[in-house]
C-alpha cells in the first residue's frame, strides 16, 4: 500500500460540519475559557518548578528563562488562536494536523498530546499529594510514608528507619476525584474550576504583595551566576536550560482549544481564552520569580515547596498556611483541566476510528464521554501512584514542544494551501510569527536531547498502535475506499 494512503486528510469543511453536529453541550463562555486556561497553567510550575529551576540552572535570571519560554508559547498561542477559530473542534492540535498534514501526522500529534495531558496530569497529582500530606500534618493527621510516595521510592518511615514506598495513595485519590467530577459534566467542572482559580489567584497575589515588602536586593546578585563549567549549570546556557525546564509551567494554555465544541461562540471565544490566559500567567510568573529570588537566596530553593520556604523566611505563619491551601487548590484545578483535555482528544480520535469506539461513547444523562474519562482516570491514577515526579517533567516538555512546532508549521501550510478560508482570528505577521515559533521550539527541544533519546521506545509504541489498529479502523480511510468502489462501479 502506498505511503500516500497514510497521508489522507480531512477537509476543513468536513471538520467544520462535524463541529456543528457534536453531541457535547455548548455551555462555556470566553470568561470560562480564560479561567480554564489559567486553571491549567498555574500549578506545579509556579508552586514547585520556579524555585528548583532557579537553584539548579539560572539563579535570579530565572526571570529571563520565563520570558524566553513565554515568548515561545506566545508564538504558538497565536497559531493556536488562528487554527481554533477556523476549526472549532475538541481535538486541538490533533484535528488541526488531520486537516493539513494528514492522518499519520495527526496520530503522531495525538500521541504527543498524551505526554502533555496524560503524563502531566499524573505529574501534577504527585505534587498535589505532597502539599496535601504536608497540610494534613499541620492538623496532626499523618499519612503513612509508605502510602505517600511512588512505588519503590526510598523513604523514611514513621519509626525513623529507612524503607520503601508502596503506592502514592493521595495522588491516586486526587485523580479519582477529578475523574468523577468530569463524568458528572463539563459545566459543573467549569464552575468548580472558576472557584479554584479565584482562590489560587488570591493566594499568589498575596504572596507577591507581602513578598515585595521583604525583598533583599542583595539576593539578586549576581543576577546571572557564572557558569560552573557544565552546560546548563548557570550562565547563559543555564538560562536556556531553565527555560526548557520551566516550560512545564506554561503547559495548559492550549487546553482551551480542546473545549471548542463546548464553547458557545468558539470562533471568537477560543482565541480570547488562549491568549488571555497565557498573558495573565506570564505576568504572574515573572512577578513570583522576582519576589521568590528576592526574599531568599536562589541556592536554597531546590525543594518541593519553594514558595512555602520563602514565606517561612518572612515569618508570616498565616501566609504560609494560605500558600499551602492555594497550592492544593491550584494543583487540583490543573489536574482537572489536564484530564479534561486528554479525554476530549481521545474522544475526537475515537470518533475518527483511530481509537476504539468506547472512547467516544457519551453518557445519555451527563452528555460527557464517560467511559473514556474513567479509563483515562484509572491509567493516570495508577501512573501517579507509582511514578516519581522528577522522572516526568522533561517528558511532558518535549512532547508539548514538538506538538507546538507542528502547530506553527500547520499555520504556514494552511496559509498556502487554503488561503481563502475564513479566519475569524488571524496570526499577525503570518510569514514571520510561525517561523519564529518553530525556531524557538527547536531551541528549547535542543536542551532536552537526552529526553528525546529516551522517548524513542514511546514513539515506536505509538507507531505500532497506529499501524496495528488506527489505520485499519480509520473512518476517513473507509469512506475514501467506499468512494473509490462506487466510482469504479459508476454508481
């Protein structure tokens, strides 16, 4: 069979028609979508990775790392905005690739998005577990160490002896709770998310506001620590490595595009949600990183709870308590949105026949893809319970950067192949912005070379699933074959 058969594409008109015939309820406004984006972006990145990246890679210059990562995301966000306004469907980058680069590339993008949403959801659940265990400890509620860390991880038991963890039960339960909420309905989930986003924004603004009064400018010197002689360990290379590391902090803004089929006015509201949430979060990240490295010396921040460390240094117990509550709420909303995005991508892929039909079955009452959501929840929960957080961050970053680069290329391709399509939102400087997006993604990917090598077996598994199942059950390929049969029979 010719390889060109694997490059068949969905027409833009077909995708637009499908979006208008969806089974999902259209209930989300532009404000809901901005909140959805903020809910997914602000989480592990700001509560954990900011301090770790400053301590290990960039020092106070982590601010520059955030600017570089944010600029890379801005190029991709503009491209997402244009494509989402043209193709208001749940599949996000997967659907955009299907319309432009063909089925095989679309499957590859969907497989990358599993890294971004599925693995990221598990990663965030592990961070959520750590804050929850610490919070409960303040009330003398002790979670046994054996049930609060990844399977096989070395721990200190309650008796003080060394031991090995069995399973991270709080992480599993956190994913389970989010799964139940998503099965009940997206409107209910969005309402909960709006409340959570409000809480964690208040917490972050309190930290910035009070932290500004305790900044010691001496902690910012040297602003760019001298390189240690090793690539990525401070200096200019450290800033780049820091940008690649904290890129995880921006993962999630494009999750807004997965809600296109449940948005009331997707052509207008989805671009607003994507760009609006990214802008708000970039400003907050820069302010938090400045305050964080200004309160305490950067080399003390390589801990699971750097913001709590900074708050403890200024001796405000009530704020330390508030930060923990905000972190728990913040990470809860990130889990919610990541799980939401993953289930909607699988829903769309199943509707296309590339995944089993169970992934697209909608509950008759809740109007949500309930089997899909439960299956994803079980898998994500088990991964969260068994896997250390340190092993997953770069995997998520690499998958996301590769998907972003493909999205930027897709805009260039569609401008050439479909120049007359209606674009309610247009990328400014369309011949430059996507190219800058591709180059900036490539620059950050180069800092993750070792991770790319480690992911080769994952890519091979994805190809095996596609050739073993997806291409054999593709509805588009089946429709094309039937059309050829009818033409041959002169029907």
